[in-house]
C-alpha cells in the first residue's frame, strides 16, 4: 500500500537509507513496498535485494518532478516498464526534452497523479493518488465522480520528528535558503511516515474501490532482475566464436613481435591464458580494450596499461600493456582464473590532454545508448556538513568558518552550535550529489536505459545513476579510462626535443629507457624531480636509501612506498635487508627460492600466491582465492575459514610441521591486506624510466614539459628552479616570445603568459595568435593598437616584464600605457587598416631598484625569477653547511639556511610531526625532520627562508636534518612601497610552500614489525 517511498537517494529530500526503509517496513508487517525516489533509480537494485531478503514484494519506480513540482509517480509493471521510465528521464536529462505534464507514453507503467496535477481524462494505466488527509475532499463533486480511478497514496520520507527537521534542513540546503524562508510546496507533508497496513486501510474503509484499485496495481506489478548474467557488450565481431578466433590471431601476431625468437615458455603461457579467457567468455572484453588502444596508437597518443591486467601475456602481446609477465614472474591467476567471480581489471592511462579524444571514440564507436560513465555518490563531508547546515540556520561567515575548520571538541558551547552538530551527525554518509566516476566506463550489450536513467554532466559524457559497486553487482565490467599528467609531460617533452634539437626519440620503445645506465645513476642519487611517481621527497629518499640502480629494484620501491606496505613496517625491513644481505636468514627455503628478489618479504600480492603455491601446495587459483579472502575482497568469514583450512590441509600433505605452517600463514595474513599488485608497480616503473631517460638526456625540454603539464608533486616554482639547474636560461613572460604555455628556444626558456596572475586565458591566446598572424609587436603602442586590452591586464603584463624587449623601464611603460588607453575602449578596438606614424615623445627618467622586479614577479607569477629568494633576505649569512656536505656530518649539530619547498604532515604516537624539503643557497635539495615537541616551540610559519639548527642523521646513505630549532628569516621591505610600511610587507605573504597532509596511523617501530630474520628451526 506504500507506493511512494523516498530514500536518501532523493537527494537533499529523503532522510532514510534503504536498509532503514526495508527494516521499518518488515517490523510493521508490510509485505509490499514501492521505492520511488525523485527522478532517480539509484537505489532500486539494493532495495530489490533487501526486499527479497525480508520477503517483501518490491515494486520499483520513480517520483517524476520538475524542480519542486510533483508531476506523477511512475511504477514499473515489469522490467520493460523500468526501461520506459528510464528512457523518459534520460530524454529530459540528456536531450533537454520537456517532461510531459500528463499522459507520459509509458505503456508498461502505472501512472499515479497527485490531486494537484490530475488531467481531465485518464488512460487505462493512469490513476489518481489520494492521500489520507485528502479523503474529506471526496465529498466534493469533482472528486466524488472520479473515485473509480483512485488509489491509496501514502508517501514515506521520514520516520520521526527529528528526521522531519532533517528533511527541512536538506531542503534549505538544496534551495540555498534559510529554514525560515522555505515555502510549503518545497517540503514534504508532516505525515509522510510508515504506519501499519491495517491502520492505513482503516482510513479508506468507506471507499473499497480505492483499496481494490491499489491491490490491482500491486498484483500486476512484477519487477524481476537477473544479477547473474553479464551485462557488458557480449561480442566484438558479432559472434563469440569469431571473437575467440580474432583474439587468438591477434595474440599470435603480437607473440611473434614481442618474442621474435622461438620462446616455448611464452607460447605455453599464451595458450593457457587464451583457454581461460575463452572459458570465462572474456574475449570481447580483451578485444574492446585492444580496439581502444589500437585507436590510440593510430592517433599517435601515448598510453600506459597497468593494473592486474599487466599480469597477462595476452594483454602484452596485444599491446595493451608493455610489461613482460615472464620477465617479472607475474601470475596470470592474479588477473584472471576460473575461481574469480569478479571481472578482470585493465587500468589504462592517457595524458590528461588526450583522454577526451579516447572517450569520444569509445562513445561514438560503441554507441551513446550503450556507453556511459559509472556514477558516484558524493557524500556530505565534515566541513560541508557544518557549513551547509550553518547557512540554513543563518549563521554569519565567521561562525561558519569556525564550525567547518575546527574539530567538534573545539566548537563553542552554545545551543545553536549543538543543534547544528546534532543534525550534522545525522548527515554523515548521506549522499549530497551524484557525480561522474573518475575513470570507470560501462559498455553494455543492451541500451543502458534498460537498467538506469542517464544524466549529462557538463563534461558531455553521460553517466549512469548508480556507482561502480552496483554496476559490478548487476554484471557490468567497467573499463578504467584514466588520465595523468606524467604521460602528458613525456609526450610534450618528445615533441619539444624534436622541435628544439631535431632529434626524434621513440620513447615508446621501452628498451631505450629501461635500465639505461645514466638513468640508473640518477635513480640511485634520487635525482628524479619531475619524473612520474618517483619525484616526491619520500620516494627520492627511498631511492637513495636503496641506492636503487636497476628496474627490478625500482619495481619493488614503487610498491613498498605505498601507504599499506610502509604502514606494515615492511618498507623499513626491506631497506634493512637490501643494505644488509648477510645479516638475515631466509625464514624457509621456499621464501629464498621464490621471494629472493624481495629478500623473503611478501611485497606484492602475487607473492601471497607464490607462497601458497610453493609452500602450501595449493593451486595458483586457490592461492588467489586465499589472497582475496584475506585482503578484504570478500566479506565472507565462512570463505576465509574454508581457505584457511584448505591451506593447512595442503601444507600438511607437503610434510610441513604445523608450527611452521602457522608462522607462514601468520605472515601471509599480515601481508595480504597491504600488498600491492606487482604488475601495477612494474607499469609505474616503466613510465618512471621513460620520464627519467628524458630528464637525463634532454633535461631542459623535459622540465619545460613538466611545467606545461602542471608539474606533479611540487608547485611551478620548483620545476622552474630545476629547469635552471639543468642549464635552462629562464626568462619572464614576453609578448613577443612566449606562448600561453612555457616555451623554449635553444636553452632560452620563456615562461608562459598563462602563468601571469589575473591575465585571462582567452586574452593570452588572442595575443599569441595575433603575433603569429601579423608578426611581432614593435613596441607598447603597436601592442595596444592591435590588442583589445584594459589597463589592469596591461599593467599585469608590464610589471611581469612582458615588455622588456622595448628597453624601457616599467614605470615609464606604465605612464605610456595610461596615455595610450586614456581615450580607448578596448571593446570597440578594431585593427588599423593603415599604420600611421606617431610623433615620438620623451618622458623624464624614472629610477627603479633592481629588486623591485623580484617583488613584481612574486606578486604576478608567485615566485621570483630575476633574483633568488636568498637575494631578498636582510642577512647575507647562508649557513655553516650546505646540502652537498651533509653526509660528512653524521651525528653532528649544524646550522643551515634554506628556502622551504614542501612539508609533509605525518602522525606519530606522540603527536603530529613534519618532514620538510628545502633548497639551500647553492640550489641543492635536502630534507628535514620536525618532531612534535620541537614543533610546539618552533612551528612552520609559511613559505620563505628559515635558519635551521639540527643534528644530521644518515640513514642508509640518506641524510636528514633532525631540527631542534628554527626561525623564519625576514625579507627586505618591498622597495615599491618604501613609504607605506603596511604594504611593504604584504607581498611577502605570497611566498608559497607545498603542504601535504597524511591521516594514516603511525608507522610501527622496528621491534613491532614481527618479521623473523632467522630461519625457523624444526
């Protein structure tokens, strides 16, 4: 009888989770329930499962609304009805077609109209919903005559008065208004709660026809769904057999290319994989992925195939990945095996500049009716909860900032704040809005509207109304189409090298860069700034501690740097064993034989399978079942117990003592939850080598490309510094030399016009195009005549140094600019048909301090270019020790003066600490550690130069300064404002620093790791 139930998927309206709805209905003995969220089907599949579990008949549909106005409720008679509802809403969402106010063309759907929107005539499948509070209206003639087409309508939106208040808050948030200004029509009725079926029907006892109509709708609604069948596109060629043939043919062609010499092991592996792929009917999945990559290669776009898909030799032969699984002993079973119920996983990266081209191809090739992104529910977050609720209550900005930025325990104790905290707690985990999954694309056999309505975000690629977890439950295998800046940097660097030096670098040929001697030397020294995945302070420190100088060690480093591995203490143990191979014993011969590369430590997910296989004697696919059971991939305790018993039974058959097997199992158990896919690490390492090769051999081009791709871990200033260290001659932006992005002429690097603060991208693009079309600008006057520009933008260009080529001082140029623009309207500027000669004039000489340029650059670019930050210090002292000498000062106390690059927040058992990264006066990098007790007295005070007093600690070839005291040093006053003391120190606050936050648990101490360094004796 409850045909209009709302969950919290009715965004900023409903207050109940699906579990709460079904549990409440079950408790009240309700045996039929209809979920009709507002303009969405997000929750229907979970709702369907919950109802089946509680033996409640599920009906699915949608509450169709236009803004706050309810048009009608649509209830699917069957799966076709849901398809029709979804198609209707998709046309509205994606094609901007108006929703019909009445008589929607939905033949397999029951339509229930509210009394506020009843058409004069009703079709056979259309009814009028009558709420209990509207029953007295039946005495009116207009409604009395229509009782034969009425049904019981008892909407549900909340359970308690507290939840009704939460509903009001959600509506205020949605309307961006105060609670007091909400209109009645924007709210649900105060009685939209569950009651027992008997008490509900009692209110309609005098109108049996209404009850009979309602029962008819219930009895004729039969929604079913098969979760077991795959929903992805089933074939690539149109025939499964032809798919298998094509895949085999392509794989063998790739085999001869990847392994030109006869390679029996590769052939055997290929055949084994093809058999499993065919048995699991995943040929189409592989072929579609191959097709996407084939298109990418035809457009000369770079990609990286990673994820567990890189464990497959078939994907290697198809060109999807560039990782040889035989070289690294990668197990196919980690990717795909007959015991895996979940779909295979290809993660494919493109440059952030190229991904949209790939997406457009996928959507057009496979049909926009069949392709969409996974959706995702963006939940209310801590800060947004307090800010949004506070706004609904009318709090001023200062109070909103206090609530949003302070921990709850620090909130002032006042009634209104307590109220906000109370409702804020209720909003935790509530969906706030639907958004697009970052990379997951679905390609379906049937039109997607069979399962969901589609929505169209600004990006222009449709999304489904459910998330990836629901998609997998329905039987979809998503294609992960990702983007990253590292590939953009590599591709742009290759183009710059060819343009600037005339050298063509085939960077796709991984043999060129992988294990290249010069690159290995840079790796071991941690000289990797700008390189994909290996440029962060933590990673550069790890590379130096390991003296990493080959591909295999880099693969391991790419894994042990991951939070889970480091969290377990295995990173520390790996560093110890790598540097002290004679100071530990392998726990068991199997560990030495199969984990020798990682010193007996299970660094990778594949290692769990290896130990299960070679120590326990279980099959590789059962080993993967064990890995997934332990790593949280299955929620079944029963399954975990089964695989544990199976492991011990198999180990016993191998003749292993029970005590030994228990220790091996304990190690597996402790490692499985954090370990990282080896193929993933290997893919990262290949890309790291590609970028490092370019950095080593073409450093200026590479750093320019890094700047233009938004850098990575650090801000632009740091990459500009690295470019200068690499031999680049850095120039401020120039209207005659610069493009929108940073550009290169030989060794001369001209920063891009796009880096100038407050200069519109559109204007910068126009300036460049005008120069390319009609030649360089002769002087400021010529520029002003040709470019429609206002005084503020022109002033930014002048003070950034963009007119240095004129040979005139900035203040002279500024006066000239004002004279030129005094009677100009930039909106009406037209190009001159004739160039007229003007009479030259001479301005009085205006003196200017050279350091004024540095302050202009800080203000407009964010960092100084013509001077070093050290040149702006009041002191000439530069410290007692430089970064290059730190290794010589182990355990000694030193004073250093340095410019802050970055700091990373790290939790410890004693409180918050930071790791700092600095540049000394010679431009070299070093790192520091700041413990909680020291930070209380000597905290960081923003970007700038600091005097540091600390002790040098050398840990496995890597020096860190443990800081005891530090002080931020003052810069000189801004010479541009020598008469205004307040403004003279204003620009100093623009000096930047990079701050990264970590909320992980503290790393364990060495004695807490629990990994034995001795062989276990019988």
